[in-house]
């Protein structure tokens, strides 16, 4: 394809796109910019600034490093976040073999739409918006890792939170489902004997089901009242505080294996072991609609702590959220009676006395001010 020179040194056109030349470590590197000349001029200026800061080596890495290589580097030197590693096959299927320098913002939107349109394996239902957002969040952190290791100049993810890349999850935000204290008691009573300690542990700690089922006796410090979670969603060890009641509960449990809650053969319980009996317990109290499940206990822990006056920051630490906005937006709610009691705090004697004043909204006062004789003197309107 013919190369068309421009009047600007190091800027030329091939086909519909403009290219720029820059030099790094004594080598010439061409770079495609786009279909407009002003884009090439702007990029040329940026590259000159990078040259002064010695950043050309990043551009070289971008052009040589593939997404697969970045994934391997992250597994060796990254923080090993579970929500990144669990989506590795998905990332590689879409970006595998692609150079980091060629991944653009439009590729991210295409990736999002493809994930959203892919049906689940079981039931063939559409992927939930929250799952799509978790996939994007992992990918964004992976690109941030690339920037920190100087394999990318900047992340292709938009900085504007209103870019529309992440799905809004309409109808979910602000809808905080949780059980009342009375409902928690009824659920525990409706559960089989072996399931009751698990439900109590979930409610008193706010732990996830998977974390509880993997608990081992070595993870429990009954003297200090702490649980050490080595495998967590955050990918790093975390500590959960226990109440004296929960300490007493663990002391009363038999030690049949290394796992606190186990099957008859000593192996840990699985999701399908508790799913059906817990659903039956929910049905017994009328909570059989979609959205009521074991994870609701975690939301209940956050909400009940909040209703009892515990600060949101303390709830965040107990539930081990990375951002307090997750706690306040999704895990803390209140019932109508509590909200009515809180809004009543705005009331005071002034408003009550003001509303009782005879000068306000008084029908008698209005009648006194009306001059009926004057009204009778006003001539009627002429008919058309």
C-alpha cells in the first residue's frame, strides 16, 4: 500500500490511517494513530513528552506483550484476586493472542455485550448484570496491574463512571432484602438439627456460605474469639470477630474431622447439601419468592447491626467489604417502622403549634374575610 508523506516530519498516511514514527533505544517504531491528521499531531506531541520522561520502553512492551503473557505475569507477580482468576478462561477466549497495544475501549464494550448475551450452562438463562460487572471489574484490575508493571501506558477502561460500560443493574440498587429477628428465629427452628449451627454462624458473623462450609478447626481461635479465613473472595486472609454466644456454640460441636461442619464421611458439606432444607425452612415462613436465599442472612447481619445503632464503618469491617459504598448501598436497609421513627426526629413543638394555630388553614377565618355583600354587587358576566 502506498505511503503518503505529510508536511510534518515523522507523520505519514497509509490507506485511511495516519502513522507516526518514534525512536526508542535507537530503534525506529511506527505507530498507527487513526483516520485524522490532527490525531497524529496530538499523538506525536504526547510521544515527545514521553521521550523526555523516558517512557518509550512502555510503548515497546505494549507492542510486544500479548494478553496471554499479561495473564501469566499476573498469576506470578499479582495479588491473586479470586474474582480475576475465576474469569481467566473468559478473558483468554476473548482477548487471547491480542497485543496490549491493540485493546481499545470499543473492545471492552464488545466484550461486555458478548458476556451478557452468552447463556448460562444450567437453565440457559441470561447472565445477570452483576456477573457481567464482576467480570469487567476483574478485567479492569488486571489492566491496572499492567499499568503498575509498565506494560501499559494507561488502562483502556474509561475513567468516567457514567461511561455506560458497567451495567446499571436497574431494579436491584437500593432493594435490600433481609430477615427480621423474629424471622431468623423461625428459620432456625424450621431447619434440621445439623443445619441450625450453620445458619446461626452465618447470621452472627455475616460470613458467606462457601466460607462457612470450608471452616476448619485450626481456623478458629476460641480464646480470642476470632476466625481466620485463608481463602476469601478478596484473595487474601481476613479475620472475622465472634460473639461469646458463637464461641460457646463452637465449643459444643463434636469434632468429627478437620472441618467444623462436615458430612458423615468427614468431608466438607457442599452447596447442594444445605440448599433444599434451607429453602424448605424459608417456605415455612412464607419467604418463597425469588431473591430470598442463604445469602440473605449476610444482608440480614448488616441490616440488623445498623438498626441496633452500629456505625456503617464497623459493619463494613465485619462483612469485609473493600468499599463502604457496597455496605451502604446493598447491605444496610431499614423497615418502615424504623424509618418512621427516624423521620419523626425532625419534628418539634414549633411545627405542631404552628399547625394548630387558628390563622393557618382555618375555614372560619376564610369565611370572615369574605365580604358577601361586595360579591353581590359585582355584575354578572355578559353571555356570549
